[in-house]
C-alpha cells in the first residue's frame, strides 16, 4: 500500500493519523509547530493559532470529543483551551502517534505527478533544510482559522486612522486595551468574547455590526444548548427546528432588541450561531454600547452608518478568515471567496488522491466530523470503497453549494457550513455506497460479457 501524507497535526490531522494507524495504512504527518493541537494550542509556535488566554470551547465536551477517545469525566462541560490541548496530547500518546509526526516541518509545495501520485516538498524552519518525497495520497488538515480576513475593501479612511487596528486573530488578553476606547467590529463568537473582556478594563467598548445575530446561551434551562442536537427537536424538519429554537430563546432571554441589539432578519438556523453567556448582561449593564456598521474612519474617530461618531483608540476586526492553501496551486483547489468545490466536503473530484480533512464549519463540533471523514478516506485508500465518476462528484458539490445559498445568509462565513448530525449521516451513507460500488465492480469482473 502506498504511503500517505497528512499535513497538519491539529485536531483534524491527529484524527486522520489515528484512523490511518488503526487501519495499517502507512503515513507521514508534517506539523509546522512543535506540538499537536493547532488552533487550540495557546501561543503555538507554528504562528497560526488564534487562541486567546481566556478561550473555552463553545460546544460541550460530550459533543466535541472523538468517538474513539472520550474526554475525562472530571473535565468541565466547557473546557478551556489548556484542557483541550492536554486532551489532544493524551489522545496522541494513547494511540502512539507522536513518533509518526515530524514537528517543526513545514509543507511548502504539493504537486500532482501523473501516474506517480503526489510530490510533497517540506522545509525545516529552524535549519532551512528541505527535501521531497512522493506519496500515493495527501490529506490536507491545516484548518481554516489561521489567515485573518480584513475588510475588503478597507474602510474609507483606514489609512489615515491614528488609532491601532488589529484582527481578532492576534488578540490574546485584554491588558493592552486598559483605559482605551475600543471598537470591536463583528458579532461572531470571537467578537462577543473580546467585547466582553475589553469592556471590563477599557474606558469604553463599542460593538459594531452590519447585521443582527441570534445570541445563544451555553445553557438552556440548565442543559448545554448543543445537547439539543441529540433531542427530538433535531430530528424534526428544519422549519420546525428553527421555530422551536426561536421559542426557547425567546422564553429564556427575551427579545434581543431589549438589549440594544438589532433584530436579526434571518432565521436562528440561517447563520452560524453566536454563543455567549456574558454579552447580554454586559449590554444590560451599559458596559458595551452597540453601534451599526462603521461608514468611515476620520483621523481618531469612527463615523457609523447612522451618522453618529465616536473617538476610538483601537479597532479590533473580528471579520473572519480566508481559506488558504499556500502549498497548493490554484488549479488543484481554488478557495476564492472561501468557496471550495469538494465531494462531500472532502474529495477533490478532478485530482485523485487529494483529500481535505476538517474543512467544514459545523453546527456542532469539528473533531468527530474529522474522525468520520478520515474513516471514509481510509476506506478509499485501502480499497474498501470506491468513488463515483468525477461528473457525479461535481454535481453533488454544486448541489451542496446551492443548498447553502437557500438556507444561509450570504457570507464567506457560510461557504463550508454543515449540520453535524446530518453530515455524519451523509458520510455513513456515502461509505455504504462506496462499498457497494466495490461489490458491483467485483460482480462485473467475475461475470464478463
């Protein structure tokens, strides 16, 4: 069996390593940093982690854990990034994966070699030494939260603004914002966390957004909110799920307009959820002031869409990330506007042997999805499963993108969205179909016409 290359030893990469090792598929894993954990490793020396000091998961540990390795019972429901990094270390050591990971080794180029597989070039950042090796397949598990996306085009006047401008990717602690006037731009999870934190020590914190969002608590009536994904409500039609969740939120927190937030124009399940237990109370206390989207920057002030302006010392852009694969040429995958075309979010239809693990934005947690994706890819690698024709794979990818457009708010945030529960079923169904294709092909070979 040909050797496989895994790029990245974050949460998705180590899931792939575990599955490949368990199936006896030889592989090498390359990781730019010194440790596993990727985005969950605080101050990761790979230079790509966006974890801030106070970060906790916003999906419960029971939803986040790998199926093959549950989290310890003494972990809290919503562990910190330190505990998650420890969990990943324990996972790697339990399955004996560490020796197969080349740390401080960056993949700089991946090229397809017709008839020979994939040529992978790696470099050691510490020494500059590089080498090449050919693999039968490449599993890309580099994540999609490492290349900050700044507003495009920049806000008018951004070049002449005298305050500091930074992206949430570089935020670590609120200390640099003490006694300063801070504007946080965005209404996603990071924006809410950062606005809450800075509001405790800043002179004033403003939270600006271009549209409203549904704010979900981590608990609903004493139960972790994401446990609803395993309830009867999650098995109902989407419209019923949405109405049911809207009613629960209305009963538990009231109307968002009462906190000064704009009323969302989309359904609860029409956008990736924003989860915060603290934002609404800080708004209610007046510690955070809501503003509409900025219209322009003027020297040391920000002018907003409603015509008001505020003197601002710091702008923190919580404007998401660009999907990027600097080691892959555009003809292999084109992530322009974060729109990637992959069969069941994993397989490149036109480039056999190129797979993407964890390239999804789930309603739920990514770890069990990456684990399930890896099992499917392992089926394809060891011959238990076969893919359909490229044309069929392209049709599926197009249908997925059309479904996204119907359901979600138009945004680069929603180009790789999946519902964890339904996506796991999708992968199980595809694995059965892939196995059936193998049996069908064997039947044709044993009964030649």
